[in-house]
C-alpha cells in the first residue's frame, strides 16, 4: 500500500504552521517514518500531492536505532520515534505527522528540547565521584539507564509545560539512578530538588505509562524514586 504523509510544517522564524501531503511508496516491509522522510528529502524535486514544489522536510535523527531520541515526533496523535514507527503497523493510508507540541517549534518537525537538559542540571543530577550500586537496585538502575531523553513522556503529561516548576517524568530515570548509587547523606540535595520539581507537581495521572518508546516502566521508576527521595526520608530511613 502507498501512504500519504500529512506533515504539519513551519518555516524557520515563521509563526504560522501549514499542512503539506506527500505520497510515499514503501520499498520494504521494514520502512519506517524515518525511512520515508529520508526518501522524500532525497528526491531530486520534492513536490506535494497537488504537484506543488516543496522544500525538504526538516527533522532530526542520529542513530536510527531507537538509541538517541532525536527523532521523537507525534505520529497519528501519539508521541513516538520516527525510526521505530513502521509504516506497515499503521492501518490508515494517511498518516498525520506533527512536531512534539510541548516544546518550542524551531521548524517543521524540529523542536527545541534544551529544557530537558536544563532541568537535569537544575536537579544537580551528576556524580561527583565513583559510586557503588547495591545489588538490590541493579535491575531498577538498568531500566533507568534506558532513558534517551526523547521527551515522549512529557508530550502526554497534563502537568508539564516548558519553563514550569514541574520537570516531569524525564527527570525520574536519572534521579533514580543517582539515588540508588549515591550514599544517602550525599544524595540529600538531589532528593530535596526532586521533591520540589518532580514529586510535588506530579498529578499521578500516569499518562506517561505505556508511552515510552524504550518500554521503560515509568510507574515503577516513579514509585521507587518517590520512595527513595520522599517517603523513606520523611520517616528518617
Ligand atoms: S534517530 Fe535516534 S532514536 Fe530515532
């Protein structure tokens, strides 16, 4: 089956968005949205379904293996990675593609996600020396290490907004890792910042559950981070 990619576009420096539709004929069963966008941009002359010449579609990618998060976008209403979204898995012929909506749009499908990394800096999420991971936390820390900071969990979060006080789920995996690896007395500052910027603002809607392209169990990480940063500390454990 051939597909129509219906893309929400915006020129660099422009405030107005517009839609443009492109025909794509898959070459293999494994073709993804990333494959299709690459093919569109490789055409000698790119034209939409009305035959109107079009500029190449701007989007970001790096690994094309679900490892970097750069290609996160909203596809048929669901935030996901373009390099993992196989065309064969879409039942409708027309596929709606939009940039992530929670972040400022730079152009086309490119958004500015620098706030993700600024938030991690605010939370003091780094190790100042070698740390040890207790055996009982190994599986949890392994899951947390899978996070690629793509922002898909923030896209569906009803409480997150750029520059808000609540930093959202994307800060939880790194916090979890550090809280499991650092001695309790050294992790106090991280726990305090986590309580202010993550625990306090989370409405526990768990909209982020089942949305992570890496399959991270966000509920499990959240429960553990809350316990380590808030509940156990309040009880003085
Ligand atoms: S390009 Fe790296 S996750 Fe898609």
